[in-house]
């Protein structure tokens, strides 16, 4: 049976987080195939990041099963508006709850941007459940630290124009996906500033990890530096792409799928 470039989106199956938030999950492929857990970036969704860009179709053609999720605050998942509900350990525990519910491990991990950052911690904290990982556009420093919360909140509450360029980019991204809720996403950006979640501190993942970042991405050098900290890390450049258009790049899919198949 031929597999379309853009497979249909199945109805979500909901998994409950530790605190009782509904997390939307989606599956494609044969039950006995190797599983790729696909985790999207900030202000995106499973559909936006992985289905519409051709990733899911490409993985299915290579014989994988795909388990996609909408992270809390995104897509069809529940969207709390308190920053305390978006600390990194909670996003990691969401992944654990999904793996527990589906009773599958180990899995292959595919993440982009915030999803890559979550994957860094998942690979460390749930090490025996993650075989290898592709981390695209993994953020440096504190996640979403470039977003100006004051300007974002003023825009949300009063329609005040956003003048900060990075914040403008994030707001445009948030408003592009129909299911998004800007208030929840601003809360997420605030929640990422709790605690100390800098990925260049502490233990790096020990599994084989591919880090891929666009050459026009502001975080390119820092992302490359992060890759150098990995004992089994590989870094690839996504030529001519910036942070917001790299997910759909043909080279990213080619390098990533080959790596998930066991390539170096």
C-alpha cells in the first residue's frame, strides 16, 4: 500500500499527565515496527511540526511506527495558563506517562526546538527507554529566554504592538497554528524560567544523538557546542535554514531518518 506524502491526521488518543491534564497523542504504522516518539517545538503541534512537513510520511515509508504528541499547552492537548505548570521536569514526566500508557520501550526520539530540549532531559532521566535521539534546533541557555514576557503579555492583554524582533517571531509562530492559545504559550515561556534547566550543565545523554541545526539559526554555534559535549554525538548542518523553517528541510529529514535507522 502506498503511503501519502502527508498522511491523514488520526483522532487524538488522550493520556493523562501526572497532574491530570489531557495530553493528545497520535499513532501511525504497524504495531510491531520500531517506534519513533515525535515531540514538536514551542508554538507548534504534532501536525504542524511532523505531519505537514513530511516527516511522518517519510518515517512510515522507512518502516517505522510513529507516536506523535501535542505537548501540554499545544495542539489538542490541555492548555493551563499558570507558568508553574510548564517547568521542564513536568514536560519530561508527560513523556514518561505516555510511554507508560502505551507500554512501549525502548523508543527512538525525534524532537525539534523545545521538543529537542525536552528530549535532552528525557534521554538522561529515562535513559534505558530511549535508544537514540535526533535533536533538531536544540535551544541554548534557558529555553525561550529571548522572548520578552512583558511585551508578549502587553500584546495579549491590551494589543500593544510588539517591538522586540525575537518576541515578534514567537508571537507570529504562535498565531499561525489554529489550535494555539497565546496565553498558554506565554505561560510556558514563563515556566521555562523556573529552576535551572540549562542543558550544558549536568550529565549529557549517553545514547547516540544527532544534533541538527540550520546554518542561519541564531543558536547554530551554541547548538554545535552542545553536540560536542555528547559522548556519542553527531552534528549536522541544515544548509540555508533558520530556526523556523528547518523542520521541513529535505536534508534534515534525510539525515534524521538515516540516523534513526542506525546510521552514524
